[in-house]
C-alpha cells in the first residue's frame, strides 16, 4: 500500500523524523485468527491475535433501538404464518444498506518496460461518470500516464524508428521520405479490472456498519480520541487497535515481531474479528498502508477508505535514515531530542496546546527498540502503483497543508492513481491533522460516510461527484474548529 514517506526537507530535523510515521502493511499466505479476548472494560479489550501476542483494542458498540420497517413487519407476518420459508426477517437485510447505487468499475492498467504506467478507464467506469469536460458533457473515458517511481534510467539505445533519409528522384529532385512505421510497444504487464459494487450511505443507525481506525508509527489508538468519541455518539460502532509495541499492546523484544508482514497479520486478525457487512477503514500515515492492504484483500467487506496524510503510492522500503541504525541504548539517550523533533515536524504550531495533545494522544511514546525495529522492518514490494490502481473502493484523501513528513505531490499522485478518490486539503493542518483540527476532520469524514453517488443524474450537466463539491481538492481552514 502506501510507500515509506521520505520527507523532502534537507534539514537535520527532517532527517531525524523522516521515518517516524511511515506507512506499513503486508501480504501473507496464512490467516491468523484471534484466540481469545478479555472482558471489555470502558470500551477497551485485550485481544490475543496469536499465542503471546496481545493487542489493546478500543471497541465501542452504541446502544441502538431496533429498527422495524413496514417491509420487515410484512416479512415477519409471512414468517409467522409459514407462507414463505425463503424470507429472512433480519433487520439488516432491510436496512438502507441494500438501497445504494450500483457502479461499474472497469479499467485497464498497462506497465511498459520503459517505466511508463498507463491507466485507462473504460466503459461506464466511475471516473467516466464523475469527471466533467468544460462544455458540461461527461467525459467518455480518462487516461492517466505516470512514470514509475522506481524506474531507473536505461542506457541510451539506437532509435528503433529512425527517420529514413530523403529519396532523390531520377532528375535529382528531393522527394519527401515515406512516413516511418510506428512500432508498437510491448507491455511488460497488463491488468484488467471489471467489477461492480454497491456504494451506499453509511449512518450510525446502520447495525451492519463498522469504523476501523489505524494509527501510525509512534502513535496509539489515543490519537483518535476526538474521532472515536464523535462517531460513537452518532451511533457508529468503532474499533481502534494499538499496534504491537504501541500504547498498551504487548511489545515483543524480537525484531521479527515488527516486520511489515507480522503487523499486517495482526490487523488482518483484528479486522476478521470485528468486521461487519460494510466496513470503513480510516488510516493515518503508517496506518494507511494497512487500510490499503485490507481493502485489496477484502473488497466485498470494505465499503470506503479514508487515507489521512498517507502519501505514496510507491512500495514500502526500510528507512535509510542513519539515526535509526544506531544502537537502542543510544536512541534511548536521544529520546528527548526525538520527541522534540516529532513535535516540531508533526504539528503546524508548537504551543502548550500541541504539547498537551501529544501527551494525551500518547504519541511518540514507544521504546527505542520498537522504533528501530519498525523502521528497519518496513518492506512491502507488492504495494506499488499497480497495487493501488487495482482498488475499486471509494477513497477520501485528507492532507494537512503544513505536513513536513508527506509532501502534497504524493497525495496528488495517489489521487491520480486511484480509481475513485477525492483529495481534501486542510489549510492549517499538519501531519497530526486529526488532533489539530478535529472538528474539520470529523465533518469531512462524516460527510464522506453519508455520501453515495447519484447515478440517476449522470446525463445532466452536473453530477454528484465528491461529498461537498465537484473538485478533487478543497481547501478548508481551521475556522470550523473555533
């Protein structure tokens, strides 16, 4: 999924903090299921994802009144009278989840040997129904061409189609040369995507909806405090785990416990345990890669995805920052400096409020061993541009304008690669935007949860494209938080 996000700054400060919140996720063949969990206490549970590996999870199930519709009552009467044995009278089957818009996702992804990636949206793809031309007509299809990030310049070779020299007539007159034959390039790899999915509004009253929040390196589930409280009050079921070595989860003293694939299996187990019929994944920085991985692995269960300051979409690689190669004892001595550097780079302002948020969010409170192991263990070659382009789930990209970890062009590139993505920019937000501007982020997320495409208006001059407007990018200032 998302790449390891290397900062673009050249200062020592950025070099120190460049790997703190990199994205991570992975692919593994074996499925690990939770073995047991403790009794919930104030919404917190401790889940054993495999023997000796216990994660803290905040799981809030709101109290809902049973929703009984006229259709459900009619079905119940039939069941009581045994007139129709094929009718299932469960409320979930008659919720609004079955009334969403059905969309057809179809695209062709071609990778050429010269490093060019061509993405063609074909037929009645999502893009062809939401993009508009200047004259108001719907764009029949759209094509994106990008250069692969890992493409290395090849040595120059003779032109395969050289222009032939001019031909001289018998009288010595120069005739124009015949047009050169166009040589067709052979693609290195071609991916065809042809699928249909139902995209509907997700309300807190829907019992088949669950929200998963995944934090990044150095964080904990506490950084989502404002979001968990906000959406649980709206009636949503929310799940937020602590990654291994973070928060109150167990911290194994073996580097292999923090590899990309080991952490991915942890989240796979958590997802399989708590997943409903429709699940929305919300990831921040490092956690964005987990969300991409789960959306790719479980397309029928993942309904929508939110990527906050994720960047990418290149594959993950271990951090090359020299400071993370130092011994753990040295990193322990440098912990105060690292914490100050994170505060400096992670927030747009460094006042008392930000320091308090950092403390309450339990962010950057991991051992030097865990930090070093996670920086050296991030390796996910599968999560490249093609992997991201294969996603067919609607995705909301949220970017803080003042982010010093992830440059804007990475999220813009991600918006181009993804089939169905909307990029929203918060003008005064930084990397920890969900803590700095909680009201703005909560509003954007809630609007996205409730949004569904209006396919009945695709012949009009204006269609429902994004949750708030027809632009891919929307600048929102911090006035909503005041």
